C-alpha cells in the first residue's frame, strides 16, 4: 500500500467516524432544526479533515498560525476518538435499555458521556507533556565489573517539531541530568519530520551530561526529514551519531544501527555481524529504533536491545494493535535467555499531542 492510498483510506475512516458522531449528536440531543443540523454537519466535515489539512499547511510554512492550527487539528483528532468511544457507549446503553422497556433520557446519557470524553481527552493532553522516569534493572551475562551498577538513560520518540519545542526538551534534559546517568542513548525520532529551526529545537542537548557519552541512532522520522540535515545538528549538540557503528566502552560494546531509508530493508542483527570491530561474545548493547529482528539480534549475541517507535499505541485502544503488530515486544522489558530487549513508549507524542493509552517516559536502566 503506497502512502497516498493510506491517506485516502485513513481520511475515509475519519469521515465515516464523524458522520457517526453527527448522527449520534442529532439523535441524543434532539437536534431537529435544519439550520442547526447543517451547521453541525459543516463543522464536523471540516473537523474530519482538520488534521490532514493542518499537517499540509504546517509542512508548507512554519509560523505561529500554522503551528496553532496543527496543534488544534492534532488535539481534535485525539478528542474525536474519545468522542467516538463515548458515542458507541451511549448507543450500547440506550438500545438494550429500550429493548428491555426502560425509559432512559438520551440527552442525560449523551451529556454525561460527552463530559467524560472531554475530561479524558484533557487528561491525555496534560499527560503527553509530563513524562515520568521509569526505573528498569537488566542483568547482562559477563558484564564487566566496571559496568555493574552503572546506568544508561534511554530517550526515544521525543518528536520535536510543531508541538514539542525546545522548552520541552530542556525540561527532559533537566530530568535526565538529575538521574546522573553514566551514558545517555537516544533511540530515534528525536525530531518529528518537520523542517525549520532544528538547531534551536535540539539546542538543550548541549546541556546533557554523561561520563560515557550521549549517543543517537535515527528513527523513521529522521529519514522523512533527511538524515543529512540531522547529523550535523547532533554533532553540533555534542551527541555522537552511531550510523551502523560499534564503540567499545570499558569492556562493553555499544552498537547503533540507523533506521533504513525509504525503499530499503535492514535487519539490525545481521548488519551488526558485518560491522568491522564488532566482537561476538562481548557484552553488547544494541540501539535500533524499532523492536524488530529479535531472532537476528539474539543470534548476533546482543545482550540488550533498546528500541522505541511504537508509542505503545499512544492513544487507547491502539495499544492492543501495537501489541499484535510487534508480537508483544511493543513495550517494556522482555528477556529470552541471555538476550533482553526494552522498548520505550517514548517521551513525546506524534500527531495528537495526547497520551490516553500510557504515560510517556524517560527510561533509567541499571545494569547488573
């Protein structure tokens, strides 16, 4: 399926969902006036395309207006899903009650569920801007004594761009520094794929402190933006880019595999085995944006893979979909023999600046 077909299908689904919202609102709140019905229909028709339109406008020109329009479209996109679930719940209440002979005032049911959906969405917006520290302990076979008890802080999927700005990253940097990490790794999608004042957005990275360094691998959004634009910015910020490279750090191998460009395929474990300087059998931490290629990474002798990408669905109930898509590796720590993988749900958000399915996180990993 090409990108244009995907957009058409997605927009068709959104339009159908907004038609359902129109029908539900008209029935539950007894909207009978032709004028009000036309106004409601036009409003919902516009809202159904608002995020797609805002994405296009913001991509064409960066300005306070286009940013505000993009944020509005994103918030509405997330809110519309909450309203859709509320509308379905409303019908599931009133239809069985009606069949059973119970008279329920639809406007009361609709009003209560509308308020709940709006409150749930407002919480989701607040939640998206307040990442929490997640503490994880990982046992690595033959870990050098010099690394026992040391910590790696993982950042993933910050998505700096129209919504998450330099101030958000500055707050994250402060939280990371307060953990006093020995190493910081950024596992892709630091940027949201927009062009513009990227050095300014990434500027707070200069204030990160870790004795073993700060390392970065690209995610899919960096490939949309253009990795040739990203690499100089990261270098200027004092961050080491690992582009299919291995570094030896006091007996621990750190490997970074970049995300494949469009039209390419890449299996991180297979790439790792072909990198000059890689020593099979030495304790190895692999940075790769997506939680895929588990078998190949294990076969290559990876001790710990750090990934992101999935957002754990970001908005309820999409977490069930990502769990199926990634065979349960879409979030958290999983261990198979001597191999472990931790998939972060990310520190930021993409599209709707909203998190109703989980809490954004900064991952503090203690090695043992």
